[in-house]
C-alpha cells in the first residue's frame, strides 16, 4: 500500500491532499483511515513517522516491495484543505474481509456526519464546506469580508439604538442648580397667589338637606322616600356675599359610585344616537325590557337618574332657573339623537329615578344628558341650572325641595350648591396651595445651596472628593 501526501496551492488557499484510490483489500494491505482520527486526532502539527528500515535481503532472493505503514495525519490549520490518498499496487478480488472493512468505513462515515450534526458550531464557524474527504476554510487574504464574521444576534448598529444621538447634557454646577430653583420660585409663587385669590373670590353656598327633609314622625327613611307622602321640603339660604350672575346651581351626591364597572357599561350608545336602533338593548341588563318591550333609553344609568327638583324665590318673587345649555355641546350634537324619543321608560315595578317626557327628543332633555356623563369619584356635583340675576349680600333665598331621590338605602348624602365662577372655575384652593408649596420649597433649596456654596466652596470636578480618594485605605 502506498499512501502519499501532496501539498498544493490553489486560489490563495493551502491545499493538503491525500487521495484514497484502489480496491479494498483489507486492513493488511491498506489500513483505512477513520474520519474521526483524520480530523480530530491531534490539534497540533503532524508527527513524522520513521519508516522501518529495509531488511537485508538474502543473496539470491528477489527484492521485496517496500511497504510503509503511514498513520493518518492530523491537521488543525484554519486555512487548509485536507484529503488523503491511498493507492494499492496489486489489485485483487474483493474478499469477505474487505466487505467487512468497507462496512466499517461506511459506519465510520455515518458516525462522523452524526457528530457534525450534534457538535458545537463554534469549531466549524469558519468552515464553509465539509464533506467526507474535503474540508476547506477561507484564508486570511480572502476577498469576502463577511466570511470570517462570527454568527451573532447583535442588532444592526445605529446611533438611535445605541443612544448616541446628539443631545444636550448640561453640567449641574452650583450656579445652574441655584438658578433653576430660583426660576421655579419666581414662576410658581405668583401663579399660586393668583389661583388662591381667584378661588377666594368665588362665593359658594352649600346646604345639606337629606336629613332635615324627612319628617320627624318617619323613623324609616327608606320607607318614607318610597311612599306616596308629600316630600316637599322648604329651606332658607342666606347670601353671605354679593353673587354676580350667572350663579350656577348644582346638586351634590356623596357615597354614590357612578364609576362602578357594571353601572358604567349599562347603556347602549347606538340606541341613544340612532332612532333605527331603538330595539338595540345589548349591555343594558337588567333594565333592557319591560313586558317584552325594549326600554328607551335603556340601562341602569338612565334608570337611576336624579329626580330631586328645586324652586327658588326671593322677597316673594320667583327666581327663574335656566336649564338650557347645561350639558356639553358635543354630547347634545353627537351622542343623543334629535329623532330619538323616550319609550317604555320607568314603567317597571321599581322606579329608579326621574321620568322623561316622551314628546321631547333625548337631545333636548339636558338633565338626562348631564346625568349620563358619569363621574369618576363617589362625591360629585352635576349642574342643575343657572340663576341669571345678581344676589346681594344679606338676601334670603327660599328654596322648595322635592325630596324624591333615594340616597338613604346606601347612606348617601344630598347637597344643594349655589356658586359663582371665576377665570379659574369654581372654588378650589388646592391648585393655589400646590403652586405655593412647590415655589416655597424651591426657594428654600435655592437659599440652602447658596449658603452652602459660599460657606464651603470647592473646585468643580475636584478628584480629591471621590470616595476612593477620600478613604485612607484607598477602597
């Protein structure tokens, strides 16, 4: 058996070839090379094996052919192409042993490819092609710039993803910090003062009446509110300060959770907006049908509409309450149809609240529109109307309250509110107090930093203040 190694250079690649040719004659003639030993025997430079010395042939005897036992060479070079060549001298017919040897070779080849499929790809990251007898890699001088790039999941580089866009990074010097606090002080304190003055200019009268409007002979308040007894209640309100028109009349409810999920969803906007959807009552349960007829408007929100009424008089003269345009214009124009009329409303066994006039479209019934805009908090106010005359200081307003709305079953409270408005809205001291608090805190911090800067000044960026420089041990 002759096994030879040839070194060639092809297309700037180092090629090392060993070719296997000839007939399979068994391990005695041509020992087959295991692919695992071919590629993975040793990761170092191949060792040279000494050839056995030729035996001295006896005189008269024919010269014996020289045979070389060449072991498989192991190479671990990133820029090489490996193959082996074994050639035999005298072919002979295949024997049983050669068939077994060939089967062993096929199993070895199958094991090698199975090893490639299960092994790590790192060892072959730079190998573009692997076959049974050829393994090639790109040389260092290859023209393909992406051949040696390792496989990675790193995203494409950009200044946006790496947060390297141009940005302003101010240095917080003592002067800059003190100036910032002073600017906040100068801006916030005047706004807070103006907000408090505007809130204090609002005149507000609040009268709670649910307790006083129950006759003393009724111990059960729920039974009284559900009875047919006269529920008129007379109240007197004294004006503490001159109130300029328009004077807003509100009703306030406490402990009423309009933000409950089932309550908020109990309505059908298509029915309220389109007369052709009058039979659409999905989402209105349990107030969707009465005696098999759909309710318009359906749902718990409309069913529980506030139904207390107020009438005002001053010096034996009636004071008119204007109830026009007390709702949002967008609600009147887009959420409640002009051709949608109430139908079969409050005809059940339990009456929840106010009744609606079936001859007036929903877009004109603004008490309903105001009530249908649910509140976010359990204590809320809703606009009842406007008084468009001035009330002088000391005037006594006589109010007749029809106490019909049931708040006694859930321990709720009812209040009548008369209030003026300012450029900031109603009476609300929180906004002014918040601005004054932030401005005062900023002024205090500005003064503190100023004193500290003048008492203990230090150079900006002094490395002696670093923790590892201040510690005696250097840690």
